């Protein structure tokens, strides 16, 4: 880990904006339209895209990246990611951030705040660390962190003042607490998203202005999708309500197949990216997987996974905006690598390669439009770019064929990415530490269900066991 940290510090010591970088003779997928502009020159100066075109001008001393036969796309986003605390031991934070970047992820919406993360966000902006651009939710609103309407109001105002980008909703809030949070968020001008607390329900959460519904939370539950095929009229009504309200969906479909146990454990354990995870962590994940098999009826698990795909297809076809996200790090969900598995699930839900790319680029730019300009390859946009060996519009799996990544104007070649990845030693604590310190649910209750600590600690009404519309055996993240 010390070797990786030294490498990252060396890379970070490079100037953030190392003069002008020029991509020559490259095929550009700008994401302003589904067209490929062939043999283009893309000029990057001072961390922004300065020019795009066949005859774009650039200084003689510019750094040239040969793009012949390659495809340039905007940097990708992980819209439900997790960032360890800034003081996580053994380089866990650096590892996690580098793994994101190495897979082409240049933007992460961190969905569980920790002390020190706001400074980490600023270090990323200043180019002091190799990291995606970070947009961070504060510590979550849940059944232990909020115990009254007054606490909900105070917590919103405190997080707004501290500078968090959004509020994270977790299970356990009462309806009154949730409503107080939502009303105060509107007053303070801070967005909120995440889970749907059980007492709140999907429809009410939409009506109260929740922006993102992560994990497609609440939809399958509202449609009783664990019992069999969903009612198509009821689904259509939810899609219309979602579209009219302007909500955004973060699917995390690949992870849900893991949590529901519909992917064989041996298949999961064969994932190549597990070389970045300690054997002890893989063993813990395997135990949690086997525990869930006894908690979730197999028929219900199959129905849930199938209906999640049906719901995602309907939401997409109905014009509801989809945001790329995987919930990493998580069980068998390694940062960066998990995104490439997620793309295939989006394809199974009927999304075209262009639409899938859009969910991680231009649509993310739309989501953050009031804060920054990025998500397309156009002059003036932030220079977050990924150079690919093959056309992702013909096969979305080509997104994994990365030649290099640019984050905020800093170019990391394939060689630099491989050097960083090769320095992450499987035998040292890497993602196991990241998962521990980012709040992953790894312990078990007496019933074998993951203990996540978001239910009510106070003993009172039946609300004390209300965690989420998500099945109780699934770790809410």
C-alpha cells in the first residue's frame, strides 16, 4: 500500500493542468448526439476543452495523444458510490479513488458522508490527489440519526451550512420526520435522494420532491413484485407520476442480483477484479451471500430481480431519467469494475448503447448543471475524457477497453493506470478497509441478516422496526 501511495503522490505532484493536451485524429462521441465525428482534434487547456474539430489550433509545445483508430467519450459517472473517510487506514481511500479513475469514472456522487470528506472533495478539485470529481451527500438521515421532527430540521440546516452537496435518505425515518426534512431541504435549497423509508412510501416520497430513487427503491415493493408479475396498469401509473415529477433513477441492478442470490456464488468468486480485495473480505462476502439464501425465499428473489428489470425498462421507455450507478464498494461490487457489469444489465433492460452512455455522461451533466459544466465533449466543458480502443456505440462492452483517462485536464495513460493497479497488493488491506470505514453492512443479527444500524434504537411503536421498503435482509447503502 505504501508503494501505491508513493505512486499516487508522484502522479498528484504533476501539475494539474500540464500545459495543453491534444488528442489527434480521434473519433469523437461527444454525447450531444449519437453521431461519431471521425478524425477530430480535441484541444484541452487549463482543465477545460478548448476546441474540437478537424482543424482545431493548438500550440507547438502541446502534449499529443495519438487517437488513430480510437474513440473519445466523456468521462463516466458513478452516481451511487461510496468514498471512505479521509483518515481510513492503510491507504484505503487512495485505493478506492484510484480504482474508480482506472475504470473511466471521473465523477462520483458519494452517498454516505464521513468526517474529512469535504476536504477530500476540495483536494480533488485542486488536483492534489488522483480522484474523480466528488459530489458528496452528508451523513445519512435514518432511524438512529434522526429521532424527532426538530432533529430532522436541524440536521438539514447543519448539512447545508457545512457544505454537503445533497442529503442522503436511509431507512427508518417516520413520515413526519421525512416531511420535515423535505420541507426544510426545499427552504434551504439542498436536494435529497436515496432510499424510501417504509412509513413514507414511494408515492409520498415522489410528491415530497425526492429527486433520486437509488436501487429503484420503492417501485417493486409498491407493485408487490416479489409475488409475481407486476400489474402493468399500476406500473404505467407509477412511471407517469415519476416522469411528471422529474425524478431520477439510479438502478444498481448488478448488485441487486448479488444480494438476491440469483448469481451463483462460484461465478461471483471468479470475478477477476477480486484480486484487489483481500481473501478475508471475499470470505466475509461469501458468508453474507449464503446467509441471505436462507432469509429470502428463492421464488421471491427471482421475482424481484425479474421485475426490477421490467420496472427499469418501463421507466426508461416512459422518459424517466436514468443515472449510471452501482453502489460500490459493496459485496462483490469493486469500484470501477462494478460499473462495467452494470452496463450489461442496463442493456438487458432495453437501453441502447447511446442511452446507456448518456446515463453516465450527458444526463449526469444535466443533474449537476447548476454546479458544473461537463458530460459532453464541447468547448468550455470540464475536460473529463476516456479514450477507448473500440466503438462503444456498436457494443457497450467496449467501454471497458480503456486506453487512458483524463480527469479535469490531467491525462493518465494506459501505462500510468496499469502501474497504479499493479501496485495494489491483494495481500494488504485495501477494499476491506474501505468497506469497513464507508459503513458497509458486514455483521449479522441473530437471524443472519446484515446489521446496518439504520432502524430505530428507541423502543416505542411498530415504527421501531420500519427500515425501508427494501427487504430486511438487504444491506441498505
